[in-house]
C-alpha cells in the first residue's frame, strides 16, 4: 500500500505507508498490563539469587512502574520522592539499590563491575517479560527516638497510645494499634517484640504516670511460611514477617476503639490471597504512632523482600512510603521511628467507600548495619492475615463518642479566669500580661489544643507539676512530687473515734503537717497526701519572690500554684476512695501472676475528674464565668491570708466545701458502682446531671482562691513598691526555673514540708 504526492518541483514522490505494529496474537512477551501478582512473584523467585548477589541491591518488591514527576529531569536517579504511579503504570518488580549507577559507568576502571548491572526486564519460561523498575534507596540520617508518650491524657486509652515493657532493665516501646476480640476476651494489638512472652506486664501512661494496661497473651505471631499464608502464590523458602502480639487488657472501662489523632475506624479492609491486587499500590494510608504522631503515607509495593538468612528470605506484606501530593508534587516523608511499631494504618481516602477502614499494622523499617542511617519507609503486616491466623475480629465500636482527641484540659484552661478576679490594678495588669504563660483561654481552647504540651518547647506553668515534675523518665522527674497532689481527708480513723481529717480540721490547730502525719500513721497509709501544705509552701515562696523584686520567680510560682489549687477542688483528690471503695465489691484484673483484686469502681477518678469534664467543656465555658464573684468571701475573703498556715487553712476550706457542700466523693463512688455496666458516655452524662452544678461551683471557688493567694503574696511582700514592671516574663527565664529537680519549689514529703517554709 502506498500514496503519492507532488513536491514543490512538480516531481511525484511516492511514500510507502508503514502499518502500525500490533502485538502478535500468539506473542506473550510485552503484554505488561496483563501481568498478574503470580507472574511477578514467579519472576522474582526465579531471579532471586541473580538479583540478591548483586552488591548494590537492598531489597525488592512487586509493584507498578514508577515514572519521574513532571519537571524532574529524565536522567535524575529515581527515588520514591521524585517518582509517582500513573494510570498507565504497568506491573513490575521494584529493585532498590544503594547507589545509582548509569549504564555507561558499568565496568569502568574503579567502578562497578558488569556483574552488578540490573536488566530492564526478566523473562519467564513461558516467554512473559517482567519489567524491572530500579529505585535509589535514599538512606537518610536516623531520626531521633523521642517517645511522645506524654502527649496522652489519662481519662481513656485507645489506638495510638504508647505501650512499654521492661526487659533486662531496659524499656521497650511500641504503639497500641487497635482492639481485637476472640468473642470472649478483648485484646490490645501491637508488636510481638514488645509484648514478649505470655504473662509479661505492659504499661501505658495516664496523666503522665506509668500505669499497667494488661499482660501479654499467649496469642502472637512472629513469622510464617509464605506459602502457608498465601497458598496460591509462589514463594519457596520465604517467610512472612508478622510480629504481632496481643495484650490482655485489665479493664475495658477506660478503653476506646477510636484511634488517637485519627478517629473512628470503619471496619477492616478484607485483603487476602483471593482479593489482593496491584490496585493497592498507591493507596493512601494514615495512622498515629506514639513517637511520630500522625503519619501519612501510601502503599509503595507488596511483598517487600528485605533480608535473606540461611537460605530463607524474609518478606513484609506491605512497603509503606512517602505519599505523593498532586498540588505541589512534593512527597510527605514517611519515616517510622522507635516506638511507632504497632501503629494501625487505615485507608485515608475520603472519596472512597473504604475510607477509614483498617488495612495493616506497622512493625518496622530498614536500617543499615551501622544503625546510623535508615530508609524513609515502613514495613507492615496485613490486618486480614492477622485476624485470620489469631482467630480474632477487629473491634471498632467500643466506647465511641469521644472527640478524635480526648483527655483532661481543666488544669490548663481554668487558670485563665484567675487574673480577672484580682482587685489590685497593678497586680491585675501583671497577671493579665502573663496569663498566656500559665494557661490557655477558656472558650477558645478545646481538648485537642492541649495535647502534646509535655513535649512542647514551653510547658504552661499550670501543668508543670504533671507534665514536667511527674513525667516518668523525664529529665526533671521529681520522686517526691506525687504526694503533693492529693490529701485523703475522708477516711475514718478507728484509733481516734473514727474521726476523719475533715473532722480534725474543723479545729484550725489540726491543720498542721505533724497532726496529719500522725493521722496517716494511725491508718497505716502508704502515701501521705500533703496538698494544702504544698499550696502553703508555694505561697511562702511567692511572698519571698515579691519581697526580693523577683518578677520571674513570682510569676513562676504563681502559675504553678494554680495546679494544686485546682487539684483541691477535684473531689477524688480529696478522698481515700479515689480508685473506688477498697472495702466494697471487687473485681479481678490481669491473669496469672499479675492477677489482682481492685474495686469495681477502679476507674472512677480518671472518669469523673477528667473525662466527664471534657465532655462538658461547652457548658463550663458558658456557665462558669457567671459563677465568679470578685467580692465573694468563699472560700476565704480578701486580706485574710497572712501566714503560710493561713494559706493552708484556706486550701482546706476549699477542700471542705468541695466534699461537704458540692460533691461527696463517697456518693460519687457508690453511684459509679450502680452504673458500672453502662457505657462510659452514658455514665458520664448521668454523673454530670447529678453533680455538674456542684462541680462548677467548686471550680469557681478554686478560681477565687488562686486570686486571693496572689493578692496575699503581693500585699505581704509589698509588691506595689518592689515590683516595677508589669510586662510579661520571658519563657526562657521561666524554663530555667521549672526545668530543675530541685532549687525551685522543691518537692518534699509531708514529714519534711514544714522544714522548707516559714511556718508560724
């Protein structure tokens, strides 16, 4: 077939038409789009030795061919960050290499030998061609292993929370992934390398304090034969790394199936050997790791082969890498750190019906032999495989109704109201200028805004006692700090006519540390609460700072004292029943050697003093300011505080009013016991209905007392003359004060507290 035309010179030019070449009906070689997962795995198996003996190869995976993003020069070494999957990307084998070597540079003197050259295609015996996509494994400096455990409040725990176990004197960290159940027991799911052998205790953090969450179960998965997991796929001499362990939870009342920072999981993405598809490549995923926080990535490849030992290969179900964005063509990094293992990843595509379905569990990454470098991707286990092999189901509907973030915020928010109660104009201006250093504004702050403050560059002074001085393992942890946050005042003393501390303190002379020490010794108490005397100690320090004209010291102490005053208006900080009635109905938590008996109302403190308050933040914002009265004489009138004993008596007055007038903690515990079978939100709603008004009244009295203590320290230290500036103090000055184990508002036991302050 031909066509003809005339040239400008009039000569006839004959053009031969060239037919478009179509692939032969019998030819199978380049039918790339029809390649299956089985084809890719067969090719990788057949060429495994060929590939792994090349010194430059780091690992391999099956995937879809990656092409340079727009604007990236064609000869630029391909990485996960500068390449992307497109609609026409055909199936391939990804080969990750240590160094990028151009073809022309192979076999040059001093360079790589020809034996290290990677072909563009692999060939199967039936004639199929399998494309090879070479990717530069972008080694990067290993990220810091900062566990973000202290970001977490104590009212409830769920996926994304830190888990810790102790092995040979060392702490091992992971992330609680999700909840699963075998129909009888509900477990927390994480990595087996942290759960360890059956019966080992695992811990999390509640209000920055270490708290046992449960014990490791016998049910766990470490590795399985590839052919056992995927019986219709080729994979001789290969193991699938699973690394999954279960935690038998002590108590389900304080647990939710929601994922911290992510939200409610919408079920499981049922991926198995029958439904597995290369369409998963490019699937966006997200999770919350206790070290990295929110992690966003995408599935880069399947069955990543990362190691070979003793003739057997080790494979991960999913290779998770940086997520590519359409807007700016930049890739979000995905670099799991120590502590992120166990993170549940969910499908993160709001346009898909699969959005928020759980798909896999992160278990690790790849590091070089020196340990100083790592790859910006993670390795994960398919959740469907986990559930099948352990015979459990994902729990996605337990204790829902929380905000995506959950926890207490009262300590940080309520002090923002205190400056407005100060009558002295100069002092009021000084405290208003510095309010942002010890609090966050009520009405403009929601619970999620206060998360992560323990790791913030500057911690609001109102929560320094919890987030810095009580922070387990923190650089400034104080061993004697705990007893300063409570005082059990309602326990009858059988050696003294069953009188309680509340009864004793009706007589002012008994508001004395020596009397309290004797009371606690009579009861055989292990811990002796010193709360009102801690307030007195800090008041004493405020007076000294004012006398010396030390503005930073005064503001530092004034901010910190708010924490303890607000502890004094929380009813379960004032009661020996803070974890339920020790003489009432009991339940068993744990198992084996870790089994123990606790009250059925064991979680009443965390729920009543923290979670319930967070549920009703909007009502508090609306109602509490209206309860504040600058001229109120409750719990103490202006000018009545002179000495440290006066400060202690004023704090006891607040505690007495809280327990006797507003909220009886013993009644709270009894009500909780009757509602123990209810869902947490329903129980909190019922509690708030009964106690909400009284609780807010107690809060209002705490706000008033803070202002009275500030005013008293200012007047007794002659602040009108000694303090010149009313400007804000610098964060650096305040950090220098509170980032200490001693030297600033030292933490001491009740027996010693009189010795470090001026006591009349």
